[in-house]
């Protein structure tokens, strides 16, 4: 989705397994920017896909729908995205009642992922690809989960975090609405142009798995815009030791404070952990988040006192609108699930403790709308080759809930949806679109 979704409050579920970070490195920079970075013209070399069509018959298309089984975490944390399966089924039924896709009915196969089990995502992947042999998988996919489909099992995917590094491994068509962090190259200049980094003593913090993003994209982009970097810090160890997390982040915080850092840019995995530890101190640098979804994950689990660390915070993210005009799927889902009537709103606006129905509805609505648009354009001869070529020629499309148009082409399989700057609103207690 993206709404503040997606990545998504589901990241909160990861906290159930204990988010920690141990061992650390902090580097003083005090450097003056030089070369800029950014993707090359061939940052997204298309997968070489065959003209095969698993799960496709003359009158049907078998599609796998993936979503988190949040019942598994209820004993640990209160998190409710609504009924994913019911949302997908309602939208599939509507699509089929309208003639399906080029006369083919959609046959749904559901894959609820056990988010507690370390093998839950892989088990669902194997069932949908090897046992069910679906044509494509749509829905909620975190981090590297899409690779089980597009790389290992050579099955098409619509959704997930499509980064250049992951896409280079794909052996099946893959389109998405999220870039998994790569969009920061376009987002950082927005912060620079707003003056958010001007005259600041800036620190950049990432988790070890995201260091490549920091080194190859974030730091070069900042230097290319003449933004000096005072410190960089990498959290680089086991994520199952809360005491180690606290100890490590305190090293960062003390170092930043002693060096006069007054702005901290948080990258990927660092975004929920750093502010939580910072809240235990009296030190208050301005926080800048790579993703408003990750920032929202912190907001979701924080106390009112902890939220004070977000005063003046900014985040990058997609602009969303859940009004009926921009969320045409809501009425369909509400008709099928009366208990959700009136509750499909922006997840960021949902009071704590209440179901965030907009997450499941938004993911179902966007991924199915995108799949239908591409498959329809591919025509009656639907294969992986025709599907991929249709995606490359799709061009601009306005997807449900997302305010800005997506643009699909050979070098934009992620839709190239422009990031926006969000600002923390202490009254609403969430991130909202910044003025200007």
C-alpha cells in the first residue's frame, strides 16, 4: 500500500520477536560534500522472462493473495488491519462480476503468513508456487520476501519493496508501488530544498542491513547537495538482545550530543529503535525519517511522553487520500464486510487500540487494481512476456488512495511515485503532509 501502512505497521509485528541491535560503529565525518550518487540508466535491468503462463486457462487466472496472519501476534501486541481475506475476496468478486480480465475469471488462492514463524513466509511461498502454481502473487510482502517468488520460484509479483538490488535478482515479472528505500535519492533533495538540513550538524544512522543504502545513495546524495555530515553510525549485530540495543544506541546518543549534533537522519531499520531510546534521555535533536510508515510504527507503540521526541520531526512518504473519490474500493469492501462500514480511513488517523481497516483494504485495492490494469493491457495472450511488456508500456496510472500518479516503464517497475515531505502533528499525533 501504501498508506502509512504498510510498512507499514506490520513492521511492529517484528517487534514481537525482539528488536535489538548490538555492536556498533560511529564515525565522525565533518566533511564537505563532493560527488553525488543516484541510479544509473540501467538501474533496473528487466528480468529475462519466458512466454509461460502458469495458472492461466482459456477462461481463468489463478492468483495468490498474501497477507500477514496477525492472529498469531495478538498475545503479544494489539494490532488489527481488518480482514485481509474478506477484502481481497470482495474485490475479486466485483472484478469477476464485471467480466474478469479479458474474459478470464480470477481464481483466488489465499496465503496467510505466520508472522511469528521464521519460516512462515517461505512456507506460504512454496504452497502458492509449487502446490497451487499461481500466475502471480499480490499483497503484503516485506523486505526480501518477494525474492522467494520472483527469484527462487520464478513467479510474478505485484507488491512488496522493489529495490534495484532485489530487482536485479528477479527471474519473473515484478511491479510494485514501493521502492524499499531507494526513493530516498529523490526524497532527500526535498528536505534540502525546504532548508531542513541547512546549517545543521547532521548525523546519519542506519542498521547494518541498510548500510549499502546509506553508503551508495544517502551519503553521496547529501554531499552532492552540499550538506556536511558530522557523524554516521551503523547498528550492526544480533536483533534479539534488547539490552544490547539500549547499550548501543546510548553510545550513539552520547556521541551525537557531545559533538553538538542537532539533526539525525534515520535510515530503514534504525527508524523505530533510535527514537524509542532517545525518548529515555533529555537530548532532543530534530529527527528526520526516511519513511513515514516506519515513523508511524514508532508512533503506534509509543506513549504520549515518548512522542515528545517527534517535535519538529519530518518524514518522507507517499501522499494518500482515503476519501471515497480516491478510495473506490471502500464501498465494495464495506458491502461485503458490514462490520467494517465507516472504518476504512487513513490508518494514521485511527485512534490507538482501534483496528486499522484501511491497511488491508488499501493493499487489496491497490495491488489488484495494478494487476488488472497490466493484465488487461497484456491482452488475451497472457504470458509472463506479455505481462512484463504491458507493464513497461503502462505509463501513467492513478492508483487507489495514492494521490500522485504512478508511472510504469522499463526503468520504473516500482511506479516512480514521487515522495512527499510529512511533518509530525503533535495534536493529531501522526505525520501529515507538510505545507508547500
